[in-house]
C-alpha cells in the first residue's frame, strides 16, 4: 500500500545513508528545467570547480522572467535584464544545452513549455530553480522547486540530497459550479489550510472534481501547492494525462509509447494507501475566490467582505491583518464587489494556458473594459499558446475589448520586466502571489481566476462571474 | 562553505509572520548574475524610504527609521529572530544570500518555508526552529533588554541566553555534519558517482524514453 508520492520516491532512490526513511537520501533527477534568474551563479560555480553537466539531455532551458512582452525585434533594452538573458544563452551554447531562445516560437514560461513540449512526463522527477515547479506534478511526477546551490548540484551529479516529505491528500469530491475553476479550488484550499498548511508535505489532489479537471486545470492546482507551503503537488495519471502527452515533441513514440503508457498507468496511490493527513472539500460549495490581503491565505469569496481585524483575538494574526489592510488600502467590512480596480493581468505560470485564455475571452467577448481600467494585459504562457489563441481568434476578442495582447513570459506576475504596477495601483491578477511589492513596489494584488479577472475588467470592480452566464 | 563555529551574537527581532522571499530581497535585485552583494538590499522595501534599483549607492538612500534593522541598538546583529513561516514564497537562494551577506549567521523562528529552510543549509546559514512559546519569550527579552545576545552552539544543538537559559533545537545529523565541517555537498555526492551511474543505466534500460 503505497501513495503516489511513495511510489515516485522509491523509484528514484540512488543511495540512502542509514536506510531509515528519515535520513538524507540521494534522489535521481530525470528532468532539469533551467531559467535565467536562478542559474547563472550555478553555472559559474560549476565552471570554477572544473565540473561539467552530468547529463545534457536532461536539461531544457528558457528565458522567461526578464523577457519583454512587447516588440522583441530590438532585443531587451534594460542592460541588467539583457545581461542575465545573454548569460543563459552563453552558458547553454557553450555547454550544448537545449534552449528555446527569446525569438523561438517555443519560448515561454518554463512551467508552460515543459508540459507543452512533452518534456514533462509521468513518473519523472522534475526540478527547476523556481518554486512553481510544483506545476509539473499534474502529470503524476515528482516535481519541486530548488535553490541555486541545488541547481548546481543537479547539474554536477544528476541527483539531489533530500529528506522524504510527509504525505497529504486533498480530496475534492463533487461537481464544480458554472464559472468555478481550478484556481478557485486552489485558493479555497489555501484559505482552508493556510500558506504553511502544506509545509513538510507532498500533496496529492484526489477526488471526482480533480479527475474531471483538464490538464490545464490540474497544472493550475499543482502550481499553487507551493502557495499552501508544499514543495510538491501531484495528480495521478489517467486518460486525460495520457491524451494530453500523446504526439508532443519530446514524448515517446511507437513501441516506446506503448511501453511508457503501460508504466504510467501504475502511477496512482493504492486504494488502501495511508496519508499522514487528509483534507476534504466539497466541490459544489466552492465559490469564486478573491484575495484581499498580502498572503494567498488572505482570501474570501466574491460574496464576502474585507475582514475586520478587531474581531481577531490572536495578537500576531490581528497585527498581520492590520498591516495587510493598510498596505492594500482597504477598510474592514468593505464588500469585495465594491473594490475598484486599476489594472488587470491575465497570465503567469498559474493561468496563461489556452484554456485560461478561452475562459477569459468567453467573458469579454463583445464587451469593453471599464473606463477606470488603465491597463488590461493578456500575456500568453508560450509562443505556441499565443499562436493557437490567434488561430482561434481570441486575440481579436481581447483587442476589441481594450486588452493588450502581448508576447509570452512571466511579465507582471513578478514584474522583473517592464510590466508592473506603480505604487497604490490595484490589480485583479491571475497570478499566484499577492505579496507586498510583488507586481511592482506599492502595487496591490488581488488573486483571482481568469474568468473573474475578465469579468472585473468589464465591470471595473470585482463581480461574480456566475452572474455573467449567458 | 565556511565551518560553523559556536558564537555569541546580537539579536534583531523581526516581529511579523509569513515574511516572504519577495520582502527579503525584491525581484529587481535578482537580475544580478553574481552570488554576493545582496546584503545592502536585504528587506529593501521596508528598509529604505525611496525605491531601490540595482547599482544605487546605499549610503545616498533614505533609510526608514521605523524599520527594526535601522535602529542603532540592532546594528551588527548576527541572529535574526522571526515569526512563523519565515521565507515563504519563491525558491530564490538570493534570500539566504542577502541575509548572510548582511551579516546574519542564524535565523530563529517557530517555522520556516521548506525551500528557504533547505537553501540556508547549502550556504552555511543556520535556521533554528524553536517552539512558539520560546520564540515569544525571546521576542520579549530582545525588545526589553538593550544589546541582547544569544549563544548558538550547533555541536550541542543549544541556544543559550545571557542568563544561561538553554533552548534545545533539532537538526538533521547530515546537515549538522556538513555545517560543522564546512563540507561541499557536491563533492560528497560525487563519492557515490559509481552508484549514480549504475542507477542511471538501470533506469535507461527500464524506461528508455526518459533518455531520448
């Protein structure tokens, strides 16, 4: 009786010091995704130590954080950003690492392109110097973010030294209501268990509502596992997983495909597997979620209000809430639907895939953004997502509604390029973090689903997307 | 990595839960391709009143007198006392780099985010978990007593106060060994190179699609 996590872990153990499950274990890494922000120091140290990457074909690199989302024909104008992207290019060229360069149609956010290319496969261990690597767990693999020292460690040894996590099952049973998405499930879970609720755990999402999600939805959910404190989130393999992978460039073909699929179908928890903790949610009860504070756990429903710190007994919690409301410029007890917005951001590794863009486009079709919205951005997750959306005419829907249609990248999720909020600006964002300054110094972020962001763009304030059902 | 020796150091209290890595080192400073120099931008948005960008001279910037690390009594702190879930958010190792570059050698909190916790050990910065009651006690002490210092003894896994009150802490034996001896983890792993090669070969035979 094994959980999916146990199964994946056991498959990758190279060496363990003492043999007990609590000791440091050497784990083999199948796929190493690399981006420009967390890799330069790792490559530099590798070079200084006279070492070479252990297995080149395990690595796939792309620049996503620093790239401009506007016209790229003149390169990157910020010299500091440009140096970082150039450094990645040089490291990859020199070592012979496969990289999708900025003007390659396959370029995009690392957590979008991995699955899109079939470079993320079930049963793999997948790492990247990026906390949202948990995204890839949607494919029944063990995927987690690492720091730069570990990036170097994987480059040099193809392994990582780590301790096994505890296991948590989050079971979402039932059917989601119209307009409710994986993003709402993720935020509802974080509201329930808190941003540290998953610390020390690997989370497996189970239940009929999860089985019913597309791969895009499962990726959104696993992406946010880290926002619940868990390094890894995962979903068992089923037909939806396998159908998504089939025919992708890095996926196996022919006889190998059949062999792989037979193995992948074993990647689930046993019926009698025991988890260290189980949390259950009723899908039918989940409403559209909106964050009001500076941590993803500071979340409520669209029919809710900004909470009142005076009702909180715990001193540290009350103090945090007061600080958050002060930063967010919100008064206690304000109905969420009365919060007026300045900017809209649809994008990020959480919500920039084709299904996300379709959901947003469906809401804005034939309408126009409100007069108080200064800027509404749609930033597709990859060049291929962008191309597909354009083939479906989604770009025209957005442009006609007053949105800007951009080139792929991380963009305003963390504002390392020019896409950012200025101090005091309030944004409905489909990204993953509402931390202070995350989308620009002094910027105020409210996390929502793509459909909710689109609805807010049209109304100029938060509205219940369920009321826009046609 | 430098060896971790027992030391006695000044404590600074950061009285706030869920301090995230964006707050520890804001994104504009992540564009550096170096590993050093991040200390001057540690907690940049809380520490300075003006907006910081890479390359600015910190001596010409406006300090926020309200921020704890700017108060004269905490100058030269080597131990940061923090609240629950310290280091949540991104995997950026720039966060521990900036804390270490600023001069911190130890962070004490009731809990840490997983990736941050792990990253600290890789560079010789020691994160210590104490129970909430002990952390509350230390917050009171450090705020009340000017120049409050703690002694951190990794070998014996204890934090001691000036009054010789002692708080035990847990640490993984392997990590402790690496810290005390300043060991390079990559070098240690490569001692198992043959085992890694054997594992890889077996995997290549069983799941060849992973090696295409």
